[in-house]
């Protein structure tokens, strides 16, 4: 934004939400991470985005607009090309043809070059409006609706041409033919606009099923003719530098896809032989546009305090546990973001490297080159690290090296696959870690799940039904409730009715539910005695640990998610 730092400082300090110390901290963080001070203040929760826009409105001398409340005519929107609108972060949302005037939503109303370019192109008078990034993102989604309508047409056209191409025997030639390239590009574009995290190509007896994972839920998108399947798989192999003629063993790769607006998406690929051919899984990895914060992820204030205390310790182990695809790596990166200062040397061994991290030395597991978690970890210990992140502890050798690294003055971060926080301790024991060493090294265990957020544009409240109350009570009796005698069943619940913003699903995005187990002296004593996990869990709850179910129920009461979502991911 075109605003001097001193003026920005005056504006935010007058709000009373940001102190001198907060602003200096945001300034230092912005310089360190390459972000703007505004993004840091919003991303760390110091000031709400909507309120911040209201504060800036008098400075810019323009009104504020929330595009979620505007009825945007597609014809008006398309007066500005999609690529240009996204590159400049602008939305034309109202056009009066008779008077030759229009309204332009933007994040920087002092960007006179953009305003003049649009005015000259359309030959109209423009009234700039100040808008939040969230509002603009919603407005730009209207281009996605057009893409959605054109998606089927584009795919259909390419399918007809691809069936002709499929008669060619040479896969290396057919996989680079324009129709096949067009199909894959359209699928990738469509997945990105729908905010999908994964794309699946699943060969069936009579076709190829394309499914996306959106907000953690698998969604069928379309079915392609069986004849196209091997060519499409070959196209993915070429992009990911895999062996095109290998069909018997699994292959892993990675490629970068460039969107029309110039943004890059990293695509992590796995190809697996199955009964009817080869199945393709593509994970879409996007770089974070704002600094990661524990609050953004959904960690409660009391648990953030515990995490901040424990990660300041110079040595020991911090473990994040949960199923695959439930945000463990994102939580580890959020912790790394806090720890990433010029005074420490951070090294990682990951499989795969999901996001590039500034000033962190990241190493990719590469079995062909002989780099495993164990020998990679052994090598990076000779790199004089202060903090080590291990993508996942999978075997006895890795856990042995990790424990000894934590004992010899390193802070070790890693992930495990367990159902809850207390279960991580017996899991490490099963991997061969001695109880007396674990009791001296493990400082903190975080367990988590991802649930879908209720769409804020169509939230409605309703009274809890007897069936819902029964499900909650059943979960409490199964142990999900923690302090059973204290837990309150909410009388009012929330859900999304379904609207244009959320595609009638009632949900937009995901948030985590957490339980944070601090390994104190009482827990250490139980670990040395190797007592049943139920006793460790009971003691942790007595010491104040909030279970995932309780954390989820708190988010249900606040209207962040639904009770059905919590039960879906926590149900024992």
C-alpha cells in the first residue's frame, strides 16, 4: 500500500489495539519474513482486517466496500481481464453505462497507475473503493464461476480430440499433444480455483474418475473415457520427471504449475499401480501469503501460552501427532516461523519439502540418493544446528538419533501418527526408545485434527436436538470429553445453510482442533513406570490438558464449526 510507515504507525496506535512495542515487533517481523507490516499485524491477530480497513478509509479519502454484500454482474466483472484483475488485486463491481461511471474495489486506492490504466481502457470515470483482502478474494471468485461453466465445455472439446490422439501408439508423443495438455491444465486450474488440496485420477473398469479433496472431503468432479487414462498418466509422469514406461512400481515426483495470473503451484505427485491401471494422486502446495500463526491455525490462547513456553527451551523434543492430511506439517512450520530468528541455525529433513522456508536449511528425503530420515538426520547433526525438524519419525533408527539429539542440546521438532497426545509416548517406546531417555527429552506433545469451518456468509443457529445431545453424551462417556463433570452441552448450535460463497456446502476452509500435553514431572514418573496409556491420559487431564473433543466443543459453541464435524473426526 502507498502509505508511509510513520503514518501507518499513527493510525494503528490511535486504534488502541496496537502498542508501540507491537508495532516495532511487527516492523522487525516484516523485515525478517519479507511481509508487509500490515500483513503481519493482521496475520498475528493484533488488529482485525475489517476494522483496519475502516481505520484507513479516512486516510485514503474513499469509501469502504464489502464485496460479499454486492450483487456483481458477470458482464461488469469481465470488463477487466481476469489475469490483470488478479495481478492488481482489483474488482470492478458496479458499472453505469449511461453515465459512463464505474466502481473499483481495491486494497490500495493510491495506486493511481492502475486506476488510470483501467479508466483509459474503459473510457469511463472510476470511483475507487477500499476493500479487505478477504472481500477482494470473494469478488475474484466470480471469475471462478465462469471457469466452472467453461470447464465442462473445455474438457469436452479436448476429450473429442484426445480420443483421436489416443490412436497413436507412442505415449511420449501423445502425452505432449495439445488436447491432453489441455485436459490436465484445465483440471489443475479448476482444482486451484475450488481451493482443492488434492487431485485424484482413479482408473475404473470403464473410465477414469477424477476426484478433488476440498476442505478435507472427497468430491467427484467428472469421469473421462478409459482410452485417455494411460495418456493422461503419461503426461503427469513427463511433468514430474518420472519413468514413462514404468507401470509396475510406485513413483514419486514433483512439478510446478503456472496459473494464468502468474502464480505458481507446486504439485507433489504419487503414481501407484492398481487393479485397472495406474492411480495418480497430486497434492497442491501453496505458499502462505501471510505469516503463519498458531492463532490462525485454531490453537486456543491457553495452549498458545504453553507452546510458547516450551519452544523457548534450548533442548528437548516437541511432537505433533495426528492422521495424514490433518495439518501436522503446517503446525510444525508455524512453530518454526516463531523460532526462525537470525540468532539460530535451523535445519530440517523432510519428505517432501512442502513449502520453502526463508533462512531455514531444508533437506529432501531421497531414497535413490541414499538420503533417508535416519542418515539424513545423522548428517545434518554435523551442520551445527540449534533447532532440528524431522518431517516424521517412522522407524527405530530415526527415533534413536532424534532422542540423542534432544539430549545433546538440540531442540527437536517432529511428527508421529497417533490418535491422541498421550498415545505418542507408548508409540515411541514401541519404536525402541528407552523410557528413561524419553522422560528426559520429550517436553510437549500436540495432537490435532482438521474440521471444516462454517461459512460465515450463511451461518444460522438452531436448538440442539435430542439426537445431537445423545451423540455428545456418548462421546463424553467414551473418553472424548475429558473433565466429564465440568463439560457443558451447548443448547444453541450453528451450521451453514449453503450459499453462493460456499458452493451450497455450508463450509469454507478448515481449522484445527487440538490437545496439548505438557510432559511435567508427574507424567515423567508415569512414563518411567510404563503405566497404561489410560492412566497417562487421566493424569494429563487432571493437570489441565484440554482434550480435542473439548477444544472442538468450544469451537462449536462459538459458531466456528458444527458438532457433526467434531464427532466425525474425533469419534473413537
